[in-house]
C-alpha cells in the first residue's frame, strides 16, 4: 500500500512539473520580434504554442485586447508607449509597443500585411494556367519560393526577372495545390514575417495551355489526348519529325526517350523519332517537351504497334 501511495505521489509531482514546463515553453515560444514595436492599426498577438496566453495592456484605452489575441488600436494625439504582459500562470514576458499618434504613416510591416492581403485575394480562385507572380504591390517588393518540393508545380524565373507559377500538366490531379513562401524586401530593422500563399490549380480542358496547342499542332496523328498524354499507333520503320514548323516565336520542341530506354526498338536523332521493329502487346513511350518563352510543359506519348499494315 505504501509503495502504491509513493508511486502516486511521484506521478502527481511529475505532472505538476510537466504543467509548469508547458507554461514556460508557451512563454518562451513567443518570438519577441513577432510583437510589433510600433503600430498604427489593429493587429493580432501570437498564440501560445503549448497553452493559451493571457495578454494584458497597461493602457487598455490605447491597446484594447479581446478574444485573447485580437488588439484594437486607438491612436492618440501623441505617441504612447504601452506595456504588454504575456502570462501563462506564473510564467510571463514583458513587451513595449509604441502606438504612433494620429495621422502617422503605416509601418513597413503594416504596409506589407496589406499588400499580402491583396496578393492572397488574387489567388482565392484556382488558377488554370501558368500565372505571373507580382514582383510588387503598393511599393512592397515580393519574392517567392516553393515551401517544399512539389511534383505538381514548378517556379520559373524568366530572363526578364519575372517569376511564374507553372502547374505541371501530367501531375496527379488530387495534389494540384502548392504553398509558396513569400518574403518582403526589407532594408530596415523592422521585423517582417515570412508569409505563406496557398494556390490551387484546376485543369481546364476547354481552354488549352499554349504548350498544349503547339503539341497538338505538330502534325502527328495523336489519339486519346488528355492532360499531357497522348497515344500513337506506328508501324515498323516509321519516321516522325517533331521539329516545330509553325511561325510562333520563342517556341522550342524537343523529344527524348525515358530513362528506361527502348533503344532496341526506338531511336531519336535530330528531333526525329526512328522506329525499328515494334513488338505487339508492348507499350513504348517518348517524352515531348514544348517550351514557350522559358516555360516548359512535358507530354508523354505512348506508342503501340499499329494493327494496320
């Protein structure tokens, strides 16, 4: 009995220390620079990573906190320094925020927040083709990176410095979404966070991409075209030249065999496909790349032996 009581006592003490540890962790998790040093408009305070944080304001008539984290800014005729206390039980941190007087210009972070809101609104609807990512909104300069590796999107920088978000045609439809890290050019000491932009893509078969139109204009007897893939039925010793013959500028078409090569049956030379002897009941394929002004889409062309002699 004494042993059971002792074990329970140890567990109670352990849980008590764990609770204190979570309090400390929540307070320590607040990134100091995420608390704005100067403000002119309403903002949101950081949430607790491990437990809810209670914030109190030394001047609630100037910085009014509601719903734990929402802060309403009431500017005064002069600048006011407000002390904010962040607390989880006995653990706490103190911050100072300067509320700029009426008529003050927005801070750089506030300008960046508003510019990102506009950027986010541009991508509320799904995109259906390659899309230019704006370098600047309201004098705020943006740069973009993919948040992680995506098979369904690529980020292309053209020679003119513009960045384009390019959905990949033959990606898995269920994964046609991407998260972009958006950073702001900042030469000041003011903290500007990294923003995250979510973009989704919906393939529109009624409005083909320019690369699709070029691909389908190559003069091949493609069958069953669907979102970046098509089929050809060929005979032994057929020869197909994939050189682009149109008059559109900045177009380049190239073909290649996949890593799993079919050299014994197919060869490529000078953008021309040479068919040797095709086996029946075997499916081959080649990859056709269509580049227009620096933006490339790849097409898989599956090849089977024709039953027509």
